[in-house]
C-alpha cells in the first residue's frame, strides 16, 4: 500500500487548492440539509462534497490512498488544519492586509479572464456544431476528389522568421549566396519560438499560411525564397521536398481543409452583418 507522510499530503492539498475554485468560496456557507458533514471547525463545516471535490484533483494513485481509512482521516485532518489557519488569520485581520487583498483581486481577475475565455471557446464549439447540423459544413466525396485533382501533393519547407524587413533582406541575400549558412543564420536571427527553430513543416495546399503555400508551390526543391510578410513577421523559406499523395491517404486531410473553407465562407458573409475593423500599427 502506498503511504504518505503528513507533509506529503499537505503538498497534495496545496496543489489541489491551486486547481480548484477561488479560496474562501466555500467557507462560511450553510450546508444543504441532505449534505453529509465530515468535520466542523469553529463556525465552518467540511462536507463530503467538498472532500470529494478536493480528492478529484489528485492523481489516481494519490486519490486511491486518500480513500483508505488512514488516508481519508489524514486528508480530513489536513482540511481541518487549513480551516483553523484561515480562521485564526482572519482573527488577526490578515485578510484585510494589502498583500492579501491585492493577491485576491489579481486571482479574481485571472478567474474572470479564464471564465470568459472558456465561454468564447464553448460558444465556438456550439456554433460549429450548429453549422454541421444544418449541413453547411458537409463535404462530399466528389468535392474531395475535385480538390485532390488540383492539389494531390504535400510540401515540406523550413523557414526563418525575422521581425524587420531590413534584416530579413540581408539574411535572404546571404542565404541566396550560401544556403549552407541556414542553421547559423536561423539561430542568430529567427524570432520564431525556440521549439519550432530547426523544424521542418509539412503541409498540403490549404493547411498552412496561404502566402507561403503559393511561394512553396511555385519554387523548385532546394531553393531559398523570400522574404514574405505575414502577421508573424518576414518569412524566408526553403522548400526541402515535395511528395505526391494517394487519394486514400489525402482524403481525411482534404475533408478538414474543405470544412475550414466552408467555415471561412460563413465568417466572410457574417462581416456584412457585423462590422469588423482591425486596427494595425503603422510600420
């Protein structure tokens, strides 16, 4: 049986605290008549539901131990200890300190932002589901075959992204002169995230940035092309290979491409209904 010290369980509880709702949200509230009370600390009670909520954020192994007789008792004792500390801290008016109030306001704003972002994402999923149910995103086998006839291939490139045009031009000229310096210049100048540096990108037409897709499609393998401006910066690309796909292996990818194109068409139409203005900084 897996065993933990009191200190170890304290750390588990602390981790749980940061993953659950805002502190104090459940304190000082009256439990429902049918709720099971597992402990009482002064005016506060700890209910079985609160205990279960805290157990839910633990790993499976830790939760299994906490549900044993010994683990459950230790877990409840630690919850009671939390309440004791909080009650005494409030008696000392620590909950009125600038540090506490500032931290709580920061956390409240963070939770508000998370809540709003979740709402946007949920609405997006429901909106797309509604389009699917209306048949607006349906893709036929004939549409897939027609797309494949035009774009039966995938391309692989590597790229360097640079923030300003002057530097991009200098790096591009140097690479046109000596492609062997690609890795050195990428490390020195690329503003792409570190995890993407040195990585190749493989895509079918319709899966990547349109401006770069056009350049890659019209470039011979091994050539350096650029520099192309996108919202990310100025791109210098090198096409490393091109590969013709079979319809069977490309069909699923083409379906997603066509679904996304249909979504874009709906969004473009919505711009006639809702005014959209993008304010860009002067360069």
